[in-house]
C-alpha cells in the first residue's frame, strides 16, 4: 500500500491530489514532544473525508522514561478512544541534547531503548498499536533492538531502491518502509516522504 507521511511543512496540500497520486494512507505528525502540531486535526479529517487510512507519529523530546510515558499520554488524550488504522509511531532518531553532533545517535540522552519501550508499553496498555520509526544506524548502533519485545513493529527508513532491514534486526517486524523523501505529487511543489506499507 502506498502511504505518505506529512507534517506542518505540508500545510495547504490538496488531498484530492494525494488521492489522485494513488496514495491509500497518510501518517500525520501529531506531536513535537508533548506539543501538538497545528496540522493534525485538519489532516486527519481530510483523510477521513477522502477515505484514506491514517496514523500518527510523535517526534520525541523525552529525556527519561517518565517523559516518554507522558508523551504517550499526550497521544492517548488527543485520540480520546479513536483508533488510527496505521498505528502510532515513535520517532526517536534525534535526541534533544545531540542535535548539533555530527553523529547524533551515538551521543546524547541515555537509554533510548527504555524510552521507546516506555512509550510503546503505555500505548499498548491503553489499547493502541505503537511502534518505532527509525533507520539503519539508529537500530544498529543506538537502540538495543535485542531488548525489544518481538511484537514491536518497525517503520524502517532507508532511502534506496532496496531494503536491508533483515540484516539489521531480523527478529522484529518491519511493517513499513520509507524509501524516499523526494516523492512527487502533482499540484505540490516539494518532495514528499513516500512509504510502502505492508500491514
């Protein structure tokens, strides 16, 4: 299934154009830490009115596992029982203290695995499906993937014609592959993240 992911940067995009491009689902940025985005409700409603499946992601600003749980509760409060068909995703590729480091996933805040697990567990306990959005180096060098439960879904990032996820952490489920940030939609002048969704 062809899916795109969008954020405040795409405000003003025409959802008729999205449908005409053969897109069947949209993942919407809902939070920066615990701060809601301005686009989420409008984009979600556009998805519903256009018959598109939707999900959301949170770009984490958590320093501790308690922060990560609080981020999860921000999502729970936002959804108020509504279930996103394409799940909830935890973007942990950058940490607040290491934005300016040339290799951000090798430095910064401790215990990324614990923070991701805390976020996911809190949402699972509330009846939601949640997983991790990450690329090769984050999964290989930053998150201890062998400490994650095998049911944790991964939305994998690799801008390429082929996907090497199985070489990185074959015991986890890759449910989606973000393969480009330069996808084109007629009527929109900028690149769009395109994803192949498998589940």
